């Protein structure tokens, strides 16, 4: 990933999708996992994806759903990338690649550190996302361990990010990318055009060197 990768997730309306694209986001995400206030139907996502330029990655987010369901919904929605946000095995990622999809795999930091070394090495060859234990809840996690021992491959930071804190965390932790959902919402599940623009600008801002 060249430059900082910025993903705006949980989109469901044309105006906020357009704001993310116009602000310079690298990726836009649509939630297909059940139980989220941001869950959309594949048909709605397809209509939104039709307005996304080719340079912007389209991501469908799933959590502990049957692989056949994931592939079917991803095809119906037209997304190019599948993000797993549950306990999905590496074999599911391989199956996605065989079907022509790109992939992202989310872990909580605790879950990632609990992997056997051989498993961790294998996942680090893929794009991974490190998030809070409860995704989409706007919760942060202790990132101090990431300073001492970050993943060796490209990884994306998520969990409690917002326009106020994202710039400092990017410069402190040096992830390959950032992913936000609740941090750009005016109320739970409702994205805010202004916050989306502020987030993208803040994520790519230069560090403040003034004392």
C-alpha cells in the first residue's frame, strides 16, 4: 500500500459514500454482518458500489457467516474485497482468493497475539486489521504493545479512531492504514459528511512539531 490507506466503513447512503470518495479515501466498506446498525442488503450495496470509481476499493464486511453465504453476498453486491471480522480460518481467505476476491482479516490485538507463531507468520503475509474486541463500538485498545512488536506485514489500525486522535496514532504507530466507522458518525449507525472529511484530512496530516 503506497501512502496511508484510509478506509471508511459502514456506509449506507449516497451522500456519505460520495463524501468518502471525494475526501480521498482508498476504500469504502459495507457491512453485511447481521446485528449491526450499519448492516445493508446486497442490493443496496450494489447500487452504491456502482457509483464508486475503480481507484477506490469496495469492501464487504462479514462476521462468522458461512463461506457460501459470504461469496454469494459479495458477488450480488459487487464488492471486490471481503473483510472477515470473526473467527474465520485462513482456509476461507484462500477460498476467497480462488473466487477472485481480495481479502482483509480483522483481529483484536489479544486474538492476534494469541495465535501460534506459525499462524501469525502466515497471516502476516496477508492484509490484517487490528481492532478493539467489540468492532464498530467506538472503543479503543491499549496500543503500547504495538510499539514494541508490530506485525511484520502491512496492517491496518482500527478501534475508536476519530478525527481528533487518528493523526497522533498514525504517527506514533506507523500502520499501513486506518479504518473508521463509528468515529465519523453523528449518531450510532449514521455517518456524518463533515466528520468523514475531517477524518481523512487528519489521518494524512503532518505531525505537529511545535513544542
